[in-house]
């Protein structure tokens, strides 16, 4: 069985989703090997261009600025993927850090802006 999502190239919105997912791995200050491996397994299922792969590799070394990326994720299904995959990454090491919780809330607000905490 081949990669799941290799039927078309990756658009900018999808790339920004994965850049934000990589940022989740950085959220607690340590990119755990399990987080890295999980993200790698996911992104290997997408047809990223060489340039997009270089961007993601850079993001693994230096966390991207999610505040500059989130406004460029427009599609609802991309926002759902962002929340879904980021949650998996945050939980894969068996510990949910408060900084990961804060970032998950930020990502969830892109999908459900009415969920503003009082």
C-alpha cells in the first residue's frame, strides 16, 4: 500500500498545517523522538515539493512562528487536521505540558472562534 495522500501536491494551507504541527512538537521546549517520528510518518504520506520539505526540516530545527502561519490556514478541513494531528503529537510522549495545552487552545480557536474563555 502506498502513501495515503499522494494523489496531489500539497497546497500552502496544508503546508502551514504541518508547520504548525511541527511547532507543537517544540511547544514544551523539547522535540521528543516520539513526536519527531510521528510527524515524520504523517508527512511521508503527502507529496511535498523539495522546497516544502526543506521548510519543514528547518522547522524541526527552529520552531516556526504560528501566529504568522495560522491566518493562512483557511479551509475548515485543514483546521480540523491541525487540531487533530497536533493533539496526537502533544500526547505521544505521554505527558501534556501546559504550553502544549495553550497551543492546542489557540489552534482550536481557529476552528471554533466562539470558544473564547472568559
